[in-house]
C-alpha cells in the first residue's frame, strides 16, 4: 500500500492498494460521519455493484446508490439536478457523504454534487479508470458540461480521500485504458524522465507496475496542485498537449477521446518544438516512439485551419495571447506566452 498526502486546503490522502475493493468498507469508514450515497455508472456497477454492497453491509455502513448512464452525456445539468433532488427526497444531511465510484465522469459529477448540496458536503473518490486515478480524482476540480461546452459549470472541491485499487482497471475497455496511459506519459514528459522510460515497455491493464506508476503520477500532480490550487500559474503545465488536443476533440465532435487527443497534441508539440529549435531530435523521436509503442496516435488528419479555428474560438474571448507548454527535453517543459495567431505555426509544424 502507498499513501500520498495531497497538501491542499483541506489536505487529504490518496491511498493506492491492489485489492483495496475487498476492504473498501473498512477503508472508508474512518472518513464517514453519517450515511453514504454511492454514485456510479451502469458499466461499473455491473462489474462491482455486488462487492460494493457486500462491503457496505459487512461494515454496517448506512448507504444508498445512484446509478447514472455511462458517458460524457451524463455530466449534465439534468443529471446533476436529478441527483440533488434524489438526495433531498431521501433525506441526505450535512453530515452525509458522497462516494464517487467510477471514472472521470462519475468523479466530476459527484464532486460537483457534493460541492453544492446543502452548500457542500463531504465526498470520497474511488477512481475506476486509469485516467481518473492519475488525473481527475486528484486536484479538486469538479464540473458538469453545458451544451455550449465542456466543464463550463463547476467548483473547486477537495475530496476527503481518494482510494485507488489498480486491479479495477482490468475490466476497462482497452481504448479507455490507453486514455489514462496518455495522461501518465504526460507527467513523464513534463517532469520525470525515469517515469517516461517506464513506458518504453508498454503499460498493460494487469501490469505489476501500475501501483508504482500511479503513485508517481499522483505525486507529480500533487506537487503542481499544491503550488497552484486555483489554476493561476504552475498548474498550466498539466495542459501539455491539451491546446491542440481540445481542438482535435472539438473538430471530431468528441468522437476522438480526451486521452487520445492529448496524445496527438503531445506528439504534435514534440515535432513543433524540434522544428523551432527547442527540443533535440533524439528526444522528439523517443516521445513519438513511446506514444506509438503504447498504442497511441501522434498526429491528426484535421487541417491546420480547422484546428486553429477551434483554438482561436476557444481562447480569443479571454485574451490576444495564449500560454503554451513547450517541451525542452524529456522531463522538462516551459510555459511560453505567444500571440494566438502564432499558434497556427505550431499546429502546422506539428503535423509531420
Ligand atoms: N477533474 C479533473 O481534473 C479532470 C481531469 C481530466 C479529465 N476529467 C474528466 O474526466 C472525464 C473522463 O474520464 P474517464 O476517461 O475516466 O471516462 P469515463 O468516466 O466516461 O469512463 C470511461 C468508460 O469506462 C467505463 N468504466 C469506468 N471504469 C471501469 C472499469 N473499472 N471497468 C469497466 N469499465 C469501466 C465507464 O462506464 C465509461 O464507459 C471527462 O469528463 C473529463 O472532462 C476531469
């Protein structure tokens, strides 16, 4: 078992342990004051619903469950409102706790529910996807989507604890697991060459290295979040590959998943950074090779104009400039503020 303390305000532990699901009741009990609402989705519930029920009952936890339809569409005001109404109708109080048992969709939705129900109650995260384990369950960002765009309504709300069992990733669809691999490789490129090297041997869903890799990624995210809880500076580093990635997600009408889009974004930034003389050729080659070896894409067929149009629309309303993350070498990146217009060149140079 490993435990990392996230030093935000308030601070909380991330506990990573293989087989933790089988002691979930005992593990969450110290964090509970009243009853528990478990929020999960249909897929996750079909795999783990029975064990969860056993765990709660064996440990005399008063609990209830709300199951959402899987997928991004559930991160909506409608579903959010229905959960709040369910909680009010079932007499949930200030002392009660929400448990997010699922991927990033369940985590973001449950976190925002907990942040706003009765002006805020406790919540605990049990991430069931690799992406949720290394990224969305840590850092306190919660949100739902509007039809105008993703994550437009939300709050910063730190959980009481994050409990992660890497054995849960065995049942994931491979494509979704790879989304988490992309975000994990990102931490390597950003700040940890040794972590990056781990991916030279592709990561698999039952990999014995999972606990260790998650621990390292969470430590990196924790360090960044500690310096910049409200995302005003340092936290921008976590957006490596995301400016192009978001444009690709949008251009595809969200057919391309977030992790795959970020992999493309990182691959394209690696090519662009070599061409502008910031990154050495051997580093660019290693980055592309590691992404490809792990089954991730490194470029896109959307045109430069198409992608630039999306970036422009996204950023132009806030400023004439954007901060991009340039790769200097594997393990070291830098923030660079440029005119939005100049980003077109990065997209073009990243293509091939
Ligand atoms: N809050 C943050 O800081 C942050 C950071 C990154 C991403 N996000 C958000 O996270 C979301 C994406 O998260 P995600 O990739 O985990 O997607 P997700 O929650 O939609 O899960 C992906 C799919 O896997 C299924 N699934 C989950 N766990 C499973 C398991 N153990 N076995 C079998 N199937 C399982 C789900 O039912 C779903 O169909 C997006 O909404 C994104 O905006 C938030």
